[in-house]
């Protein structure tokens, strides 16, 4: 079922329930909607969460760039929102998404590609695309 955005009053009410931290952020976990694969964790401020819930295209807040980051705007590896879930404390959001391409800047499908073992970290997956190919402007 395609995502349907709430009306402005409903959206404002939902955003008002969120407990943003001192920096104005909440953790956002992206999960592939049909497989349950955890893809990545990022941050959202009120504006990024509003845009995501209004448009259905996932938007994060980049702490390094200090601005909005629309997933896929430079890499073409987009996330379309299927459903957003708020945790019990309203300080984190789970985004069920349809990920096109890879989610990780390393060229892997998921950012969680290493496992901690008794021998140390092991790499579970190899890059699917050269990271150098990911970052150019897509129209």
C-alpha cells in the first residue's frame, strides 16, 4: 500500500509528540519494509521528519553538513517511505522504506556489514558498488 501523507493539523500534532534531544534531533532507523533488513541509522530534526512525512521521500539531518540530507540526492540510492513508527519514548523513529540501490556510503546494501566475534570484527558483505561512483549529482 503506498504511503499517504497526513493533513497539516495531524502532522503538527504528531511532530509535537516527538522528544527531540538538546541538539533538536531524534535517531532514525531505516529498515527495508518487505525483508526486515536493517539498513542504516541516521538523525532527523523536526524539519527532516516533517518533510519525510509530507513527501514520502526520506530526508535526514546531516550533523556533519549541518543541514537537510535527502537520501539519494547525490548518489541516486533513494529511500521511499512506506510507514513511519515512533518508539514508546517518542525519541526515535523507525522508517520502513523501499530502498533503491545501496544504503551505505561504503557501497554496501546495509551499514551493518560487520559482526563482532570472538576473533574480532568480521566483514559480512562486500560493496555492491564502488563508493566513488555513488556521489555525483542525480537529476
